[in-house]
C-alpha cells in the first residue's frame, strides 16, 4: 500500500516533470534556469536535486518520457496491422507525425542533442526507438517480406535514415511538407528491400 510519503514524493516528481515539459517546450534549454523550474512548480531546489539531481537530470527525464510515449504511440499504431510490410509503413507514418509535433520536435530533436550531448542523445534515442525498428525488421524477415540482409544492418540503415530525416524536419519552416516528403522517401527506401506484395502504397 502506498504511504503518504511515497504519494507526496510521486506528486512532487510529477509536478517537476510537468513543469519541465512546459518550460522546455516553450523555450530553449539554456534559457530555463533551475530556479525558474522550482519556482514555477512551487517547490524547492532541494526537491529538484533530490529527484533529478538538477536541471540536466530533469531534462533527461522529460526527454525519456517523450521517447517512451513515442514508442507506445507507434506500437499502438501498428498493433492491428498483420502484414509486416504494412506495419513498417504505418510505423514510419506514426513516427514522422510525432516528429512534426511541436513538443517532440523542440525537446527531443532540437534541444536534446544540445542539452544531453550527441552521444547521450543517440544512446537514449536508440534505447527507446532503435529496438522498435529492429523488432519490425525481424518480423518482416521472419515472414519472408524482406531480402535476406542481416537484421541489425537493415535496422541500423533505416534507423539512421529516420534519425536524419527527423532532424531535417526540425530545420524547415514547413514541417508538415517536410514530413510528407520524408514519408514518401522512406516508403521508397523500404520498397527497395521488401519482397512480394507489389509497390508501396502512395
């Protein structure tokens, strides 16, 4: 049974996460101070350091929560699709839709590499989304719907392409147009390694 202390701790942690999400969405990471975070959340610096060891830890926690939500959204989108190739197309569409959204685009794609450093950003992104790409590739290979290249190489190729395209979407003034162009390109890339079933849908 959850104690009052545990409930208070969880509520405090949630308040910091919600505040971080809002402020990191509204502004660049560097312009948000630890003092502003705790003042906005109505808490103390001690609470921030206890739960997240400061502003960098809070940003990383917000980042990971968005990545987990992205993974869950993609898995939900592909769950009702039985055909492995169609699952791949649906996963790409779901991912690029997420990238076109302001919060994910700003925190994960734009501020993430700055706040976390490129290596840590890549590690976390690979942890949450790279494994999902590999799962989709393995399912397609098991069903005989992909040419027999090593699963890890296929997954890394598409993960790398999606990563670069997602960053490209953040650099344009027309994210929706870039999202549509990226989706069409990835479908053509997938079409180059699939077997059977005809061309990718438009």
